């Protein structure tokens, strides 16, 4: 059975996250999105773990379920901030655990190194290699996955605080790192360019800070198992068996794809940044070097390199983003939601719309221009103005639809209601 998994999310107890996040809302919107397996998020937080234990049922499979049977995997993100090689390092790690007993042991270990009550994504002065080593002493079924590995400020390869290699980051524990998370500003081909990642499986998750469908599940990993168990999930992550692909946004959509300086409204390609010696021409301060630049720094293969036996991936933007750009309305407006809900009512989930709905069937529910845009999205042919220095990329649509066109299409597809005289 195929599972579309988002195993990097957050609770309302993490900073800058929606206060409405709960197991109930996560399940509701995962179903709307078409995600069939979720991470619990933030299992070290004392309030959130109480909710997890109250709302999820644990069994021998290692998969936790809600009262309706929706599956969750125990998951959190930890921020490691420490000094190594005379440089400050800030690396985020996704952690998966097989059961509540192991989670409790992880929490007790972390409490010996700092506080866990102030943030769902707590910070510890622990090196990445020691972190992996110590967690493996608790259980060899714990999995540590370097999060959004190219993000400038908080990642393994980040231009501001990261390392130049997996080995430099994890030292003698490198062999226990089996997979990486691409992050929004990179995709699999960008990661294929590094020989050091050849043995590493590529995963993609949303790092969602809210439940809205343009956040939750915007990136995901596709697994295929005869039976969903933690052991099968772990095998897929570690060996690739049962890992069938990923869903990625266009890397330009991410907040750190290109170089730039947000305060000065300056954005540059890596080549342009190098011409300026990586200095902002306005304020003369150092640019925030984006993911594309950092990949060029570390890559030892050409841009068009194809990894042998690479897992397939889909490049997709959330439907809400496509609708918002096509209609030229804010993403949360009634007009956008109306079109979204028409599609959802017909096709059941957003991923069914994104991946499978035929164009002629789409055009029965929405304007043909929107149906065509959804197909272009499926084919990875939409144009995105790349994001930089914390600014999201912008979807560029040259042939949008105005409200008059939407109304005309709606009236054309909906027969007029019969008058009372027609029934007499």
C-alpha cells in the first residue's frame, strides 16, 4: 500500500507556529491534502507529549493511530547549536522514534543537557556526532535525519553555520546517517551533484508551521509497504526498500534559493553574487548566500548529472498557490477557497487533483485556464521567481482569470434554476 508521508511538522508549542495546531486539525487537513502518514511533531515538549499520549493509541507496530485510525509516527526536530572548528554551528535534526518508552528516554537525556519546556523545537549545545551516538545508546531504532540540509542559517550544509561534508558534521557517526531532507530550496538533482551523498537516501517533508494545505504536506515522501509498521518505515529510510519517491516544490519557491539581502530588496544568482564578491551593493554588507550558491560551492558533478537508479520525484506547487496566482487574489481569500473547494468536492483530496485528475474533468469544475495551469503544475512547467534571504519565491502566471471570467464559467456550467411556472 502506498503512503504519502509528511514526517517533519510542528505543534503549536513551537515558535512561530499556528496556535490552532492539534492532533485533530493535523488529521483533518492531512486528509484534505491527501497525506496518509504524519509525524507527530515536537514529542519532547511536556504539554504536547501529554496530548499525544491522550489522543493516539500505540501498538506493537510502532505506528500510532487516532480514534478514526489515522496513522502517526513519533517525530520531533531538535536544534543543535555548538562550536566546532572555531566556528559556530547551528544544525537542525529530525528525529524519529519507535514508541513512547523510547521517547521518554530521549526526553530524559535531553533534560540533562538543557530545557525542553520553552519550545517544541528545543536548542541544545550538543554536537551532531555526539547526538547520534547518545541516541543510539538509547535505541538503535531511533533515526536522525539532517533537516532541510541547505538552509543557510540552521542546517548541515548551511552557508552561515554549516559544514562542507557529512563526515565533518557527524565524524565517526556518519555511517548511521542514512537519509537527508532536501528542504524547500533544493530538489533531488541538486543533491545528486555531491558524490558524498551517493549512498544517502533523499527524503522530503514540509516542516509545516500550520495545518493549511499550502503548508502541510507541500513536500512529502512516497513509501510503499505491504504493511505500515515502524520497522518497514525504518528499512525504507535506511536502505531505500519501500521508498518510491518524493514530492518537491520548485526549489525556487523556497525562501533561500537565490542569494540576496531582504532589507535592501536585492536578489542575485550565484554568478551575479560572485561578481559583487558576495557583498550587497546597497548596504555593503555580506549577502545571505542561498542554496543554489552553496550547492555550486560543494558540488563535484555537473548540473545535468543523473544519479543511477534515482528515485522518481514530482515537482508540484500547492493548488492554493496556483489558484491565488491565477485569480490574482490572496491565498486565503473566499474567491480562492471557493475554487479550491469545488475541486476538492469532486476529486476528494488535493494530491488527487495535483497528480491524477484528468484535464477535461478538472475543466468541468473550474475555468479551463485554471485546469490548464494545474496540468502545467503537474508537468513541472510553471515559472517561479526564486526566493531569497527568507522571502518565498513567487509563482508567475502570464494568463490569469478575473472574477468576471470565473462567474461566466460558473453560469455556463450550472443550468439556471427552473422558475415556479415550469412545474405547473
